[in-house]
C-alpha cells in the first residue's frame, strides 16, 4: 500500500510539473507575442509622430497665407536670392529692349564694334541698380504683397475655387513687372539720357500689377512686351491638380493620423510587458524616423534642384528651399533630441550593469559634494549683496549683447523677461543676505567692551 501511495504521489507531482511547464511556456509565448506587438506598435507610433509633425507644419505654414508670407519675406535679404532676382530682371529687360542692336544702330559704322562692350557695361550697371533696389524697403513691400497675392491664388485653387482657376488660366504666376517698372524709374533718375526721352512711368508700391502697366512700360520702351515678360510660372495645371489631391488627403487624414498615433502609443505601452524598454524603443524609433524622413526630403530637394538651371538660379532655389523649410528643420531637430533624450533616460533607469553603476556613482558624487554646495549656497547671499551693482550691470550688458544679435520680437521679449527675472532674483537674494546677517548679529552674544575683562573672571 505504501508503495502504491508513493507512486500515486509521484505521478501527481509529475502531472503538476508538466502543467506548470505548460503554463510557463504559454506565459513565455504570450510575453514574446506582447513584446513583438509592442515593438511594432511603438515603431508605428513613432512614425506617426514624425508624419504628424510634417503635416502640422504644412498645414500651419504652407497653407496659411500669413505664416507663408512671414516665412518667405526674408528671402530677398539672402544674397543668393537677391542676385538671382537681379539677374533675371536684368536679362528680361535687355532681351526685350535689344540694347546691343540699338547701340549698333546709333553708333557710326567704324565705332559699331564697341556696341558689345558698351552693352556689357550697361548690363552690369542695370544689374547693380536692380540689386540695390532688391535690398530696399520698397522692394520688400513689393515682394511681400506679390507673395501674398500669389499664395492666396494658390490656396484658392487648391481649395477648388473655380473662379480663381478661370482667372489665372489654371496657373499660378509671379509677375515681376512692378519691379521692372521701379528699376526703369531708378535708371532714369541715375542716367536721364539713357533712354533718349522721358519714360513717365507710374510709381508702383504694391504687389498687384496695375491695369495697363504692361502696355505703359512697353510704350515707354518703344517695344511690345511679350505676354510672359518678367513673369514666371510657379505652378502649372497638372502640378496644381496633384497638389490639390494631396491637400485634400492631408486635410482629411491629418487628424486621423494624430489620433492613430496616440492610440498606437497607448496600445504599445498597455501591451508591453516591459514599459521601460518600450519607451526606449520609442525614443530610438523617433530618432530613426526623423533621420529617414530628413534623408528622403534631401533626396527630393536634390531632384528638384537638378531641374533648375545651374549657377545663380540653382543657388537661389537652394537657399529659398532651405529658408522655407527652416521651421520644419528646427522641429525635426527638436524631435530628434527628444527621442535621443527619452532613449537615454529609459536606459539609465534600467537594471543593466552600466546604468546601476552610473546611478551609484552619481549618488556618491552628490553625497560628497552636498556639504560643499551647502557652504557655497550659504555664502551666496552675502557675496551677491556685496556685488549686487556689478551683477546688475553685467546682466544688462549681456542682455544688450544678446538682443543685438536677435532680430525677432519674440526673441527680444524673451530676453527682456529673462533680464527682469534675473534682476528680481538679485534683489531678493541681496535682501535675503541682509536679513540673514542682521538676524545673526541679533542672535550673537554681546561682546565685552574693549579694555574691560569679561565678567566672572
């Protein structure tokens, strides 16, 4: 009987062990499945964050006229863009006026050979004049108004406004005729005899082309201006239709992508058996996707620039693209830094040997440095009180230097706020030092007068 009972117990133990092994196997398989699902979800969530960042930037900047104008307004201040505008405008004027042919007609036969050099000199003079005009506030106003008008037309077409499409011929163009008009006026002031007669051109100060301006300029120059003179197409019909479809999809799916990103990240954290590792993966994937999207955008930029003629125009296009995408570039750098910081933080709080050693070392260093920090902190109010005027002047000087470098009102407001907080902190610390000193003097035992021994001796 005892042997039968022992055999039965052994069989029960083996059965329990097999059940435990099967349960542990299921748990391991479930943990692996959860880890894989969390890894996939967190990668998709990171991709969604990057895509959402690009979509939000495009919606707020590219499709908003005010933000777009604020973005492209500084372009004429870029030397490459200013040179390209000056070159294009000068070439257009010389092509339609045929300066060399006119010089050859008016010069005597033996002197006709100087028509080429004179044309080159006049070309340089006109280009310098245009370059000077491009850098003036007057051109800045023309540029801003022209870009506002063009962007409003483009957005209206992208939104499906059929009236605008009919008015623009299914194209969006930038007309530099007002710039040419102002250049001719300035040339007439500098060289009154250049054209042989008074041009009597109107003073154009807005980005809109006044009625009959093309005919007025043509009559003043004695030529018939082509329909595309000083006018270049930004978007054509097929490109606009593709952009229109893209805008519709972007507006339709942007909020869905943002919501799906939040859901994917929440599902990844809920599914993951080790949330710390999932957060680490999320930070790594953020960095990976930012780098990948940046590389893809650089490739697209390179393909676009190849279609622009090499030289001045390609350099200007490169600069313009860089300026336009500068906001997205800054957002990408911030997202890349956030992803790296999240990954490093998630790693440092982990159970690995290196994180544990780093945490212990940091605690040991802080423990050793704490008494020194306390002594320095205790001495700070008194030192600040003794040098408060010097510190105030130094703060104002540093703020002035930083403000001279910045060019935006936002930066200046931040500098002013930081300077105000700094001055208030100095005031409170100096007062705190004086209060602590007076309290210490009141609590200190009275000193015996000089020449009199202490009582009790």
